[in-house]
C-alpha cells in the first residue's frame, strides 16, 4: 500500500477531470502558498541555526563586540546627560539665589519706605492735632469777638464777617496775580489800594450786603478802642470804651 500526498491526489483528480476549473485554480493557489511558506520556514530555521549564540562562534564574538560598544556609548551618553543635568541644576540654583537676594533687597527697601511713611504719618498727625487745637482757639476767639461786637453794634456782625472774607479773598487773588514777595510787606498796601492808610481817621465801612467797601473819614461818629490793663489781677483784661471825636 503506497502513501499518497494531497498534491498527487489533487493532480490525479485534476487530470481525471473530476474538478472544475475554478476549484482547480483555487487549489493551485493554495499549493503555491504552501510551498512559499514552507520555504520561508526552512530559511528561518537555517538562519536561527547559523546565528545561534555561542562564545566560540564568529557571530557570537561579533555580537559581544557590538554589545560592548553599545554599552560604552550608553555610559558616555549617561555621563553627558548627568553633566548636563548637574549644570542645569547649578544654573537653576544660582538663579534662585539671585532671585532671593533681589527679593531680600526689595523687602529691605520696602521696609525703609514704610518706616519713612510711618514717620511722616506721625508728623502729619501731630501737625493736624496742633492745627485742630489752633482752629478751636481761633473759633473760640472769633465767638468772643462776635459777642463783644454784637454788644456794641447789634446786627452788623454777619455783614462785617462777609465783607472781611470778601476783602481777604480779593487780597489773596491780588497777591497771587502780582506774586508779591514775602519780604516786602509794603507792596501789599499798593495791591490793596492802601487799605488803612496813614490817616488814622479813615475807617473801613461796609454796606449791609458786604459787597462794597468805602474808605471815608468817620466824621459823624468816631469810635476808638482803648486797652487798659488791670494791675490788680495777673491776667490782662481788655476793656473797650466808646468815645466821641
């Protein structure tokens, strides 16, 4: 009894006319693919056998040499990478130290500025307190003067204050326009039209609205205020006496 292969059987069937042309083409393609696969498998086995690792084989020696070279290159690259990393770390550390120094310097400057500001603020607070006290004294003095003036000339206090404020505002504007030096007070008289001149009999009279001021001699009624010191008391008391011209 002889053993038959599938190829021989297919060949016999094909020659006998038992297969159709389509099936015959399909089987032929399968047979060709099987042959190519068998050839590749045999070549792979031959390559594996030829490249089998052993210390004494030439391929093994070449492989060991390549491995040594690759290991040396890897070590060199590792050293270079480590050096670059150390250099980058050193540069980052130097940059951080520089930033810290600049921050400390800025902080010191800011602290000095804050100290100066606090000192200036304390001085400003003390100045404001002194000015407030002076303002309170001035207001109390103004109230006293208003009461005394109301006693002697009733109903003219408000008009007198308004006229005085208007006069002061005009004086300030004239001084600002003329830029009168502080060391030349005599120029103020020229700017204000010689208010309160050499004649002691001229007085400043305001109308009821406080809009007009007139310099004229007080012929009908002259008022002079005399100051007397009371020697019996330590404090000085001022008394006002109205006398006719």
